[in-house]
C-alpha cells in the first residue's frame, strides 16, 4: 500500500535543502492550508451534486443533467451563482454577531476536517487525543448556529436556532458515548492509533454486539447532529421558512450550506474511522489473493469511499422517514438512545475485560 | 506515542492554528470576492425581517420557552461526566476489575442523575 509520507518527506527534504528550517515549515503550513481548502471545497461541491442525484433517484427523477456531462458541473455553476448574489444588509440585526456566525460554523467543520485520517501517512493533525479533540471542536458549530438565529432578529430564525441548539447538544451526548465505547475497545484516543488497531479486522467485525449497537446509535445521532432529515426541524421549511439561516443571503448563506454538507462528510468519516477501519483495506484472513487486490487500492480511495457509502445511508434516511416533532426528538435521545448507550458501554467493558463473546 | 504528523511537523498546536486560519481565510476570501462582484441596490423594504409581509411587531430577541434551558443544563451535567469517563476508557484494559469497581460508583451516580431527571419529568417536553 502506497505510503504518502514518502511524498511529504520528499517535499520536506527538498524545501529544507533550499531554505532555512523555519521558512520550510512556513511553506509547508501554507501547502497544508491550500490542500485543506481545496479538499474542503471540492468535497462540498461533490456532496451537493451527490445529494441531488441520490434524491432524484429516490423520487424517480433524473436530477441535474444539463450542465456538463450528467450534470457534474451543476454545483460549480451553483457556487458561481451564489457568489454573484447581493449581500443584503438588514436593519435590525446585531451586525457583529451576524457576521461572526458563519466564521464559527466554518471553523468548526474545518478543524474537525483536518483531524480525519485521509490515508496512510496523510494524517494532518495527529494528537494523542485526536478523537476527543474532534468531538470538542465540532461542538463549536452549535454556537455559530445559535448566534446566527439570535442575531438575525427574526422569530423564525430564533425558533430554528433554539431547536437546533437543543437537538445538537442532546445528540452530542450519544455521539460522545458511542465514541467512548469504541475508544474503550481500541484503548487509545489517537486517530492513527485507532486505525492501526483495526489492522487485523475492522471494529464492526471484531467488536461483537456492542460495536454494532454503538454503530447504529452513532448513525442515528450523527444524522441528528448534521440537522438532516428526519431530524431537520431546525430548518423545517414548511413551518420556519429556512430556520436559523432565513435572513442570510448570497455567499453568507452559502457558508451554512457548505458546512452542512461537510458535516455530513465528517460524521461519515468518523463512522468509517471508528467502525470501518479508517483507510485500512478490507482483509479476510486466509484469502491471500483477495487481500493483495485490496491492498492495491489506494488508502485515500478506501477512506473517502467508506465515508461516501455511509453518507449514502444517511441521505437514504432523509427520503425514507417523516420529520419528527420536537418532543419525539428529545424523547428518542433521552429516553431511548442514552440509556441504551450506557448499558452498551457496560457490555463493551465486560467484553474487553472478561473476553466474553456474544 | 509516535507522532505521524504530516511533513514531520512535530508541533500539533501549529497545525491546529493552520486549520483555524484556513477556516477564517475561506470565509474572508469568499466574502471579499462576493463583495467585489455582487451587485448592490438600495431599497428600504430589503432591510425588513423576512416574516410575513406586514411590518414586524416588537423585537425578536425576547424571552423563549424555558424547556430549552432545561435540556441545556441536563446536557452540561452529562457531557462533563462523559469527559471524566474518557481517561478511564483509554486505560480500561490495564485497570481490569479494580477499574470497573471504582468507575461503577461514578457511573451509578450518572445513572441516578438520569433516573432523577426522568422521574421529575424533566425529560418531558412541555
């Protein structure tokens, strides 16, 4: 399997040969920044196209098919169109908080984006508390959404923001506890460590029943965390026009849209990291030929492919289930998912320490 | 712990700052481009809130349902307790049975808190 650290260390040595070490580090930081920006923008554009195509397929339509072959350039056209739309200045808003909110939402998703394991040797931020850091920074996004709703000075946005806040903080508990279950199983919080621990088999296969339960809970909570259907009451278009971003226009609205799709990718990426081995290829012990073929597929393709498959399931949810009411939503989290999660954690600890098999 | 940070940069804090600045740069850059190429036109009606067509009554930054506060407080309680569980989860293999017994006390307090909130009716949406 191709190790990307060969490329990065080659660039590193090349730069260190030309210039002093501090200048080389600066250039590398700029390279990382540009790479992150490109990956972020391209993935967001791909996801917008992907969601529209999948949604169209579920509704027996064709979806975007005019701009470029099979409509692949549709989201580029949309991005350009959103850039040339007027940014409306409203009268009665809190201008500072109104401008601050998109920054917080984008920063939260960009920082959690950088922690994901992209491939072998292609890990951008590698803390020993990586997954914990990811949970911590991704919760900054709630703050941005609450500020956006509050500062717009509009009843729809206020209700949307409060619903979103209640929903996201509630389901963060479930995400935290399922991550905790898998961290207990892996015995490390480092992202590289978790991927390495799945060399012999993905956690969904080796983790017995508790890993399966944790995965299902993670998937439900992750759908709620990204404010997607059936948990899309913060922007329930039939009751709240557009929820917390009603008053945003042009590219200002675009940031929320971008962050929503990127959060979908991040949630699926974390699911593939915790349960499907990150960039680890699928290995079946004993099948040497099969394992070798799997090893030829680059690690980046494995990671992004797994994330896209999980995103497809989350998009599938949206077109299958009707929207929940706020009391049903909170009851689902606090009365079902949280107790199940606590029991599941105990089960996982029993599996780990006493080696019981289910 | 071996650090496998990209380009052999050992300083993770630096990379966190790079990611943060990238986020800021994305928003600032896009806002700047939009400011350059987007049209501007003035109309007093545009500044009004997007609500129902007739002038909005009063300020929208007002009091709201107390139920949201209740769930925020519950979240705070449980989230802080989950944070305390993380260090234990990393070491659970080495600690073994002793670890289970000592965490059981902490864990039962957490469950008791949930049961109390449930019995008090704090989990009902009113």
